[in-house]
C-alpha cells in the first residue's frame, strides 16, 4: 500500500518529537527546579543552542510527513492525519512564539544577571513547554490510531 511508508515515517517523526519534549518535561524541567539558578541558566542556554537545529528539523519532519499522509489519504484517515498536522504545527508555534523568546532572555540572564521577575518568566517557559509536549503527544496518538486502526491498515491485513 502506498501510504505504509509515509505512515511509518509519520509515526517515527511524531514519536521522536513527543519523546524529546516528553524527556524535557519529565526530567529536565524538574531538574531545572532543583539546581542553583545560575547552573540552570548556563545549562539551559547551552541546551537551547544544541537543540535549535535538531528540534526544528524534527518538528518540520513531523509536520511534513503528517501533511503528506493527509494528502494521500482519504476519509477518516485524512482527517486524522490533518489533525495530527495541526497539532504538530501547534507545537512549532508554541515553541516559536512562547519558548524561543524566553530562551533569548535566558541567554542574556546567564551573562547580565536575572531580572526581578525571572521566576514568572521561567514559569511561563515551563507552561509553554508542557503545552507543546501535550500537542506533540496528541499528534503522536492520532498517528498511532491511524497506523493501527486506519483504513490503509485494515487493507494491509486483508
């Protein structure tokens, strides 16, 4: 079936996306709250420098494969793939409009010192991170449903 490879890649890329965000939510965010502030700022700055390309590529790959799956699918499968695309794009927008501007501020804090409202901004970063993790998780779940119970999956078993 022509959609099987694209379904597999969409499953992989959305899984990688939620896995990366999920690791951050489950491990990095709690650790950030337990270490001294300056350590967090320095680590956060370096982490974001390393993450920027890989996470952008992962989000782009997930969005493009979900969109490709929506284009080649029909009926309910198309709706599931389109919805997954919307949730991946939401993860990107939350990242770009929510987390990234705060990342730029954190970069400055590591050098110039923290402002008085730093805790509020760090809390906002956490909220944006949990939101983008949630949207990535929904996208992954939709692709799982499509891969396991979609029309193409049933046709492959016949």
